[in-house]
C-alpha cells in the first residue's frame, strides 16, 4: 500500500519537475491569437549581434521574425518569447511609425526614406533594403498591423506600441506625441464646403518639412504636378522634385491622410470676387514672363497668367482657391462707383479719407465745396490701374484727390462767391468736360461730377450773411411775383366763377333763348296776320262805307222828312202848352218820336265804321236837334237842317 502510494507521488512530483523544467527552458510557449511573440535568442554559436538592434544572421539577440498565436516549440534554454499586442489603428485615424534601428538619417533629412520599403511587416527586408531609423514618411491607416515592436515604435491616437523603453526614449516619444497632437496629426485633413456659408469656404496651404530646400529667390515651393496624390505620398512628391517649405499648390475640398511630420497644413479662406468687380492678380512666384503691356504703356509690366508680376488678364467674378502666400488679388470695381468729397459720408470704400475742398474765391471768401464724382473702370484696363497705382484706394488718395481739388481751386479764384453759387450749373458742365480727358490719362472713364452747395468753414459767419442777403432779395422778388400771380389767379377765378355760373344756368339760358325765338316767330306771324286782317278790314270798311253812304243818303231823307213832320207837330204842341214844364215834355216827346223813327228806319245810331266828314251821322244829327231844342230853337234847327 505504502509502496504504491509512494510511486504515485513520485510520478506527480516528476511531472511537476518536468513542467517546471519545460517552462524554465522555454521549450514550449503559448501565444494568444490576438497577440504576437517577439523571439529573443539567449545564446548562439554565432555569437552576439555586432551591429544594430536585431540579429539578422542567427546571432544571439532579438530576432526579426515574429510568432503568431498558438503553441510554439523551441530548443530548451535558448529562446525567450516576449508577448505583445498587435497594432490596432482605429477607423479614420493615422498611426506613425518610428524605427529604432536602421541607417542613420543624412544631414538635412527629417524623416526616414521609405522609397524602397513596401511595408513594415518584414523587418529583415526593411533593414536589408536600407531602411532608416527615426520617424518614417510612411504612415499606417486604419486596421490591425502585425509589426515587430522590437524594431518599430507605433504611435496611435490612443497609445504607443513598443517594447520596453528607457527613460530617454520615453521622453522623446512623449515629445513627438505632443507635436502630433498640436498639429492634429492623428486625424486626416478634412476640407468641406457648407452651402450658403462663406466662413466655411476654406482651403489648406501645405508646408512640407522634409526634402531639399528652396532655391535662392523663391518664396514658395513650385508645384510639381499631381503624382504625389496631394502630398499623401511623400516619396513620390520628393521624386517629382518637390522641395521643403510652403507650397504653391493648395488643398481644396476633400479628405487627405497626410503625415503631419512630413507636411503641416494651414487653413485660409477662399478668395471671392463679387459681381461688379474683377480681381487683378499680383503674383509673388512663378517664372519670369514677357511684358504684354505694349509699347504705349510705360508704368510697368503685365505678364501672362502663372508668371511673376501683375497678370494681364483679370479674374472674373467667382470663387477661387488662391494661395494668398503666393500673391494677392486686388479687387477693382467694374460698375460705376461714387467718390464723395464730403466729411462723414461715403459713396464707396475708396473715399473714406476725402473731405470737402477748401476754395478761395475772387472776393476772398473761403467756402468749403462738397462734390461727388462718378467713375467707371473698364475691366480690361483694371490690371493697368493696379500696375500703375497699386490699388484703387491709392489711386483715389494720391492722384484723383489732388487733381480734382486743384481743378476746383483754380476755377474758384476766377469767380466771386455769389458767382460761384449762381453759376453752379455752368461750373458743373465745364468740370465734366475738362475732367473727362484728365481721367482718361489714368485709364479711367469719367462719368459725371455733381457739385454741392458751398458752405462756410466752422466759425465763419460772413458767408452766412451773404447768403441771408441773397435769400432776402430772392424773397422780395418772389413776393412781387407772388402778388402778380395772385392777381392773375383772381382774374382767372372770376372768369372761372362766371363760366361755372353760366354752365349752371345753361339749361335755363337755352330755354329762354328758345322761348325768345319762339316769341319772335309768333310775333312775326301775328304781325303778318294783323297786316292781312288790316287789309281785309280796310277793304270791308271801304265797301261798308260805300254801302252806308248810299243807304244813309236815302234814310237821311226819310228821317229828315219824318223829323220835319214831327218837329212841326211838336212845335204846334209846344205852342199850345206854353209853360215851364212844356220844354221837358217837349223833349221827351221828341226823343220818343226819334227813337221810333230810328227803329222804323233800321239806321244804326252810331255807324260801324266812323268815317271823317259829311252830314250822314244820325247820332250827330240827333245831338244837334237836342241842343237846338234845349235852346228853344228847335224849329229854327229843323228849318236849317232841311
């Protein structure tokens, strides 16, 4: 029993001893699948590494090849396995590689040359093909990378992958991380345009930190073409002739995975040329071009696009990815713009320093003259203006202001202050004609000049006194004219009132005129009718007269006979009565007899037509008899009548 138990313990102990020996010997090593193993050879018949960090020829030391996940068998007590994490680069970031071994960098070179390096997985090829130590030009993109941490230190945004580092190495890599963080080196360069926002219209100016320096006289590194894929492939950039320094080529919208140890970026705004302007380019870089300005232009050279100097062809309105380190763009207005010589007011961005022009008139007044000038610049002549004056603001302040001021000062010396005010229109027309030629000499198109009212300088009351007198004089003239106009207006008002009343009574007036016309016509008709009636009456009267005369003659004889008989009877009767009442009785008797006689004879007492002359009027005869009878002479009257 005890013998059997002792045998089992012995076996267990033996197994433990074997396991410990295997572990200590390193003969068997398990590597997890998400890790890598760095092999360190403890001893070798080839001796130790003489040059470099890794043993490339079987020497003792760190080996270039890695072991992946699983069980691995080694010669006992000859190898040690260092297990490390795989390099993981997260999506949308960049990882930087530093080689701890390789060739030394030559003078003037900042980053290691990777022109013959395919990748960093094969350490042996890296060292054999001339890989250089230090920060590499090639970067790692997102994903998992199997890289030997004994040779390479990989720095991601989250961590640094490497074997144990001494204090100096730790300080160095910590410093490099600070540089990359400052440059945003772990993120790609992203340039995007936001519609409707000018603030986001950006571009990136690239400054390369590696490669040969600029040539003498160059400010920017010249563009070397598109082979380097927008600075994302440093080796191709340098192979194409790229140079260190700020680059002429810029980056526009897009995403660029650029090694920030190789090249840094600076964001600037795009150049926007608004409508109504052109952009004249003054280039600081480029080749030397031929002068295209012509023989008549002697104020500088105009060169073709891409050359150093003032470009002959201006940029039209639009948005441009222009490198402002390579030159500048002067905006020149192509629409009419106004220059105002007036304090506190501005017609454009070019006249902020202009003030009223101080004049001296012929009669020693010193008014200030405000004015405005409308100017136009032909877009084809805009480069000439910039070449000659630098920009439009300098043209206005250094040339136009003195010229315009001098012109009006000269004119004012020939006129009194009152003449200056009263001949403003003439002065304005003459100025327009004279200054048009002067402006053409400066490649400008003069449009119009507008002269304001002269005003006194601060504290000067003399001009105001003159103005007050002119105003009083004008008021007097206007009052006289006003009174005259009022009189005319009153006359016109009276005429208007009469016309309005006439119009209001027009209906009645028309009716009355018609009535008058009708009455006149009726009167004429009545006159004609009356005339005709008169003629008829005259004819009838003539006929009746003749008839009455004929009848009257016979009847008169009869009446006379009757009268005589009656008279005799009456006489006899009267003589018989003889008394006071006899006359009355006699009269009554006579009248009664006469009435009976007239009734019997059918003779009218008064003729229908009274004719002048003759004794045929019975009524007259009767009246004569009555008178005679009254007088007591009836008998004698009868006798006379007979």
